[in-house]
C-alpha cells in the first residue's frame, strides 16, 4: 500500500474517487447530498497548489482512497485568536479497503504535510450520524471543538 501526493496526471482518478465518496454520502444522507451533479471537476483545484493538495492511496497501482487538505487560518476577526490549521476537506476509502489501515495512513500523511509547514492543528467536519467516521476520528485523537445546529422555520 502506498500514499502519495496526487499530481495532475491523477486528476481523473481523484475525480472518480470524489464521485464514489459523494455517492456514499448520498446513501447516508439523501436529504443533504446528491448522488451526481453535472459538469463538476473538483479534482483540478487540488493539483499543483501551494497551500492545498490531494493525497492518493494506492494498492498495486489501483486507487483505493484519497484525502483533500488545505492550510487555513482563522478568520481575521478582532475577537478570534489567530490560528493556523490544516483542514481535511474530504477523506474516502473504498468500502472493501476499510478497516485495513488506509484511512489511518492517509491521516498520518496529512499530519506530516502539516508538520512540514509548521502547522500545529488538523481540523475536519463530520456528520454526527456517520458513527463509523466519528469513531475513526476519535481513535486518532480528534475531539469536538464546535457544533453546528439548525432548525426549520415554521409559520405560526
């Protein structure tokens, strides 16, 4: 198994993995996610950039997972402490490869990417009902630091 930074030549492979990840999330939460969308090429924005990248997990030359990350800072608001962090935008491992260390290797590589840039924090968002992912992130030392909430507006 191998984890590497994806290059422009991997754009189609990364886009295919993004599509699989979107379909997985659509099965989990069809009220939030579409299975497909027209004309998207998300992978290109992650290739050859200074502050962001795509990591590709492969086994014997076959793509089995990916992770998209970017270096960010807290918003420049006078009441916030300025912090740099690496945001994990997307992570996905093909279902047949889960529980075999692929996700852990992707996250370890993301940690190394952050350390090379002297960035002390990793952050991500996860749906609370994606219990498998929550358990995985918790096993890596992640803990909640903020929570989003919503409600439907009703006419009285």
